[in-house]
C-alpha cells in the first residue's frame, strides 16, 4: 500500500499552483492541478484514452513496479483504438496494479503521478508548460537540498550526532536499582533528563500538550530550534562523560541546566545572517572562515 506524507509542497507553473506529495519516498505531482492550465474541458481520463499514453505508462511500470500486470495491460491496449474506449485512473490501477499514477481523496485530493509521468503529462498540456514545470520542480529540489531550507534534516542530524556515545554510556555506566529494568526504558528516562533540562518537560508531557503535532508524527525534539538542538547535542556528550565519571543524576541535571542556559544565551546572541550569502530568493550559502561557500 502506498504511503503518503502529509507535508504540503507546491510549485507555481504559469500562474498555476501545482501540489507535490511524497509517496513512498518519491515525488508525485498533481495532474488535477496541472490540467487547469489546458484550454477547454479536459480530464485525466481523456489523456488515458490515448494509446501512446498507455504504452508510456506500461513501460514506466515495467521499469519500476514488479507487481505490474502486463497481461491486463495488453487487453486494455487492444481496446484503446476503439471510439467508445475509456478508462479511469482507478480502473487502470485496479486492473494492472499500477503505482505510477494514484488517485488520492480527502486533503490534497486529486490525481497524482510520479514526476517522470507528470513531465510527460505536461507535454499533453503544452511543450511550454512542460518546460516551466521541469524548471520549477528543479528549483523546488534546489531549495529543499539547501542546508538552511532543509531544517527538518538539520534538526535530525544535530540531535542524533552523539546518539551512539550516549547510548553506550547509558548501557555501561547506569547503576541498576532494585527492580528489573528495560534497556529501552533506561534510555528513555535518561533522554528525558535532557528534555527537562532544555525544554522544561518530559517527552510524555510534551505529547499530552501537543496532540495535533503528535498526529503528524512529531516529538518534543522536532519542535526545537536549531540552536536548541546544537545545545542538546553538546548536552548529550557532556552527560555521557559525567556518567562515565560516576556523577549522580541530580548533580548531572544541575550542571547541565547551568551549561544549557549559558550556551543558549551565546547562540541566541549571534547574528548568523551576516555569514549567509544569498544565491536566490530562497537559497542561501554559508561562507566558512576561508571564504569558501559551503
């Protein structure tokens, strides 16, 4: 079953806003939005009636989809030359097991196609539209790959920078209490020490206060700023070292709390915009100390 990520993205092509969804890790572009740029009353099913369209879709499926039913495609192709032939996206999927084109209901509903297929669909609208679509899609990917716009990835990388160090310290240096401990619970409790130090609440408390964000798969660390996550990474390393030195939890907590306040104040006082170089309206590069762009 295909998995849709809820994050909404879009490109603007000749004044038409076209949605882009992540489906199983691949970008699918909304054909329903694209067709608004075509003059007259047309639908995706009109495009599917074309034999060349069906052959293109079949080749794509054979290249990317091991579950594609080629035998059913042959039967459909035989009918495609008839005047009364028609097939919907839903019928195409049900009969062939195709996954290159999907029909989504509800929020962000419409017909979506893998970017390869969407670009081909753009030709049916107009060559000009296709070229602008490709250009705008490439611009979107450039923005997303830039380190200052891929904030989610930056957060994850920074917050996990010392994961193995921290896990090893917990495993080897925690003093067992008089009951059976679960290793996962050991880590979760130690992680919550850092959560309280930096965010003022445990992971559970954050979830109880942010039910909507939890539904979107977020956790307490996803809500943090870049500066907080930098400090969190430092706190993880410092906490691991103190555990190796046999320092108790309360003393570690108080030490980390003081250090976290100090580091946050320093980072929040920095004017990082002075080190950013603008390459477009959305893309920035950071110059290192030698003046090289990174």
